[in-house]
């Protein structure tokens, strides 16, 4: 099945200023990225939600990393909080929000044989799964866009497996 044609529509968020917001399903793959401010993250979520019928929202459950600086950790926390606030305000009532650990959604692609062990990031997997959308994953910094798109795929598969 062409993933963009899924009958299930999922909003997926890779939080952080360098993150991405993706809407996948019902005929489209829509990604907003390259945020310059925390406010842009919230606005991207609003823009992805407006006018779309969603079945599920997925957000990567992240936390600070060891040896990450205090300023960096605080900035990342602010961006994640902005994403959570935007979801609380914009996500239609009844649309479930699932938070997923990176290891969980990545493992599903590894188990399906879609994530090659030698790959350093998710871009190559996204390029294979979305051959008509290579422009979304062509830059090195597009790994966040790929992460959001792959979380959306994970969400679709999880929703359909119910």
C-alpha cells in the first residue's frame, strides 16, 4: 500500500526546534520543519491539524541526554512543552495522543526489515518508503523530517492493527 493513501491519517511530531511536524494519510504527506522559534512549532501543529480529519497523534517521548548542557536541555524542554500545549489546544477531542520512545518505533522498522543495520539515521528508510517525496529527506538535517514521517507510519500501522 502507498503510505500516503492510507485510510488512516496521523499527525506525528518530532519535538524540538530542529524537529518536524508531519501529517500522513488520506492522500497526503505534509511536513513542516526548519523552525526558527518555539512559537513556530506550535503554529506548525496548528496548521497541520486545521482542516484535517485525524485518527491519531503521535509524539516522540524524549528526554535530556547525558552530557547535554543546561541551556540546550532547557531549550529542548521549552520546545517540547510548546508542542504539548499546541496539541492540547488544537487536537480535536477524541483523537488519541500516543507518546512513543524512539527505540520503540525504530524497532518496528528493524523487525520489518525496513531499517538496514548499517544506516546511521532514518533518512534512508524514509527515502525507500516514500520514493515520490525524496525532496523531503534529501538534506543531512532532514533526519528529523524522516523521524516524524516514520513515526506517522508507525502510528498508522499501530492504528490498523487494533
